[in-house]
C-alpha cells in the first residue's frame, strides 16, 4: 500500500482550521456577513440539502451536540461558509421550541455543522432539525442525561460496532432504531476504508487515504436509510477503531506496524491519519474540538448519572508495536513485556486518575478490541491474536489492577472489532489459575454487517468451549446488543439478525447475559484463596422479534467530559 505524501504540516493545518472556525463563528455575529451566508444557500440548486441526515451525541445533563452536513443536490461545490438554522423542541411537532439558533456549515470542514445545544433539562427527550433557504432536514430525536446526583432506576442503551458496507445491509440498524433505549454506544469501525466488488453491496470507491476519498466513503455510508434511522432515534457516544483510518493500525507505524523504523512511511501514515481524523470529526456528533493534525485526544469520560459512568478509550493511536512484529502467533515473552502498551502512558495515567475519582455504581470502559484472554487451541497449537489485548498482557494487567487498587465498583468492558458476540470474565495474570478472581466482565458486540470469515468459524467454534471464562460466543450472526442497567444488575440482550444479505430482516434475542452487582475484589495473597463473585447467564430462545497524548482538557457541563 502506498500512503500519500504529506500535503501540509500539522502546524499549518492547525492554523488553517482554527482560523476557519474563528471566521465562521464571527461571521454570524455580523449582520451583513450573516445575510451573505444565508444568501449562498438560496443560490444552491433545488433539492435536498441534507441527504446524510442528522445526528446527536455526547449528551450531558444540560446539553447535547447536534450534527448535520450540507451537500449540494447536484454535487457541485458549495463554496464559502453557509448559515444553517437549527431548532430544538420538547415535542415532535415543534410547537414548543426550547432552543434555536444559527450555526455555520464550515467550508473547511466539508460544510458540516456542529451545534452544542445547551440550557436543557436533565433526563429529557427532545426533537431537533436544521434548515437552510427554507429547506428542512429530517427530524432527529435526542435525550439529555440525568447527570451527577441523579440515580435512575433503570438505564437502557444499545451497543453497536463494525458496519462494512460491502458485507451486508444495515438491517441491524433498522431494528436498533425501533428499540426502547435512551442512547447508543458505538465502539468503532464506522466505515471500512477499502472497497470490494463482491458481497451483498459491492462498491468500487477508491481506497480512502485523503480528505476527498474519506469524505466519499462517509457520504456513501451515511446515506444509508437504516443507519440514518438509528441516528435519528437516539444520541450516540462514539469512538473509532482502525478502519476509520486503515486496517489494523498500530500507533504511528501504520497498517500492521509496517512502517516501523521508516521515517518516510511514518510521515506518510501520519498525513493520512490527520485527514482521517478530520473527516471522522466532520461526520460525527462529538463533544470534541476539531482535530488539528495526526495527534488527536479523543478519549474521554462521559458521566451519565450516579448509576452509570463511561470511560471512552482510544486503543489505536498510542499503542506499541505488535509483539515480535507479528499480528498473531504462539505465546512469546514479547507480549508480556512491561513496555507493551495499548493506550499509551498518558492515556493510562489519565484512566487511572478517572478510576480513582469515580463513585458511580457501574463503571463502563467502552473501547475497541477484545480484552478477554482468548487462547485458541488449533490442532494442539495455542495461538493468540496480538491485535487484541492478548498482545498487550502487561497493559491489560495494569488496567485491571487499577480497578482493584481504586476499588472501582462494578466494572464492565464493552468491545467490538472482532465481528462476534461474546461475554466473558476478566482476570489479572493467568486467567486459568485456580482461585484467580473475576475483576470485571466484558461484553463484545457482534458486527452490524461485517463478516467473521467462514474459514475461521470452525476453528473458533472448536476452540472457544475450552476457554472456561467465556460464557457466551456467537460468530455466525450479525446484530447488536441492548443493555439494561439497574442498581442490582447489568443485563445484555444479544440481538441477532436473520440476514444481512437482504435489505429487510427479522431480529431475535440469541442470548441474555446478566452480571449482578458485587463488591470490588482484592487479589488473593494465597494462590488457593478465592474471591466470590456472582454472575448469572441465561440463554433465551430466538423469538423472531507511541507518541504521548496531550493532556485532557475538561469541558464545562454537568456531565464530565475530558478530551
């Protein structure tokens, strides 16, 4: 793969975007410039200006980020910044407008619009829409969080990941949009940077590796009606994985670490990643500043309430190279090395501080790759996937020991990436050691559409039953999860689709996993000592229904966001 040469420096990109955003904001304060920005919309060809729909995300107790992007109906350039009006109402008919304003569709950011709608009531549903030149967008629904000091009886949210366009239709998003949930957590692989001329939805777009080609990819994906329905129904909390940049990215070394030790390859990959970060931001409702280059702090804490807190991580940008330079293999001292890090030293320190400060009843780590130890016995040879946390054993132990040290209550981990559904226990050190207690539990969401690989299925299904700490696994079906949290339990319903090979599908519940609230564990000093934890799983019948990251900067709001 030939990565593009850098087209501008990080400093020049930062100055350009910062200047563009400052000018766009100032223009709306000047009546003459505002009138000009409105007039530009009137000159656009007739038709829908909002074909990518709308979205909301990163709620607090008093606000939420609203998103859309303008596109000319005939595909012609939009030119300079355009004024876009927005409204937020307490009812779907917009008879009670509680907030409104005008925001710039910023030319430097592909005419995307990001509105921080504040002054809202906690734990409340709202409806929102955009308009330009009298042409209205679709209506979206969003919800604020209860915030600190509130302890709701129950919270329900969706968990989704991995939506390769070519592998199938987004029937899972169509079903998710009908669920009775308050928000969605998406743990990565929103797009896939490559195209395939085969599969249920073949495409021939060029490889995404710069601003135009990444934008074209998002325009395709976000034009999907089922994905739009899922965004229109709920606010999302989003992080990215590898395919938003390139498959199996490893820090600055690029795909599978191929650029390690090659300054030119690293520079080329960083230029590509800078473009990928910018386009990701252009298409998502994020409570983050626009990225200014190849280094982007996107990890953050999201406080839902006293019942529930999220720690949203970045497991790609700051990780070490693969053990022995390989993406998989047999056990090796390199995967146990203390120097191995999945998150980077700054993010590890930040997460440790967040664990020390949390007093939520349920503490949820939302991240990309499978954290559970998954040694696969293949014909007597035990293999590990080093792209997952099995390649970073010491880093996994540091995270779990931090949970123990700070006596974090009811830790859960949400993961994706691997295109299967699963539930398992997390332990420090040797997972199979007698008496080794469960420190946390992991829920792995299956993919929205991305395939697992028919050639890997028999290997996986033969090996997984031998892993005693895994309580559920399904690599055959696509879908999502619905998670219900109360003071006493964390319940995951694994939803699976009958098909993603056709535009319409039924949905069923394949498995229900219940983790009961428990006291924080302490590691035994005696290897024979055990710590009692309680987890209950119930199967239901399908019913047919490494650079150092910059310091995190707090953002004002009742909920805690850093990043």
